[in-house]
C-alpha cells in the first residue's frame, strides 16, 4: 500500500526538491513503508514535470536582477560594524584565558570537589 500512497502524497503536497526529504522523514516516522517513502521521493521529483504539462507552474521565468553590483548601503556598514565587534570579542576571549577555560571544561570533574556536600 505504501508505494501507492507515496506518489499520491507527493502530488497532493508538492514541495520543492529541498523539502521532500524532511517530508519523507515525517512519512517514515508516521508509519509508511520504506517502499512508500522511496516512491514519494521519486514521485516528488517528477511532479514538477507533470504539473508543467498542465500549466500549473509557469514556464516563463521573468526574474530580473535589480542590483548587480556591490554598493555601500546600511547593510554594508552593519556588516562591517559587527565584523569589528566579532573581532573584539575573539581578541577578548583569547586575552582573558578563554582557551584555558575551554580546556578545563573538557576535563572530568575532580571527585574531591564534586561530592563535598555528601557528608
């Protein structure tokens, strides 16, 4: 039954090829068979071709590039500002003993300090 249900779900829930794998995982966790999941994945890849024949998906792509060059706008200044902030935070982390703290956190706890309240 799964190989029949899988393609039907692919047609009903048409998602792009990026979204079909997470949806296939949902189907798998929902109890559909492995064959149904594989049928869903392959059917989802060809659904666009089928829909294109019925003109449900536009065949013409009229996208135009609005901005094709690098410009200095507010986003550029925000990026530079946060780059400076990130560089300062990395410098502060290195100068205040950050690497040593990370090494200390990676070691197991000392038994003498871990159970000092057990008395």
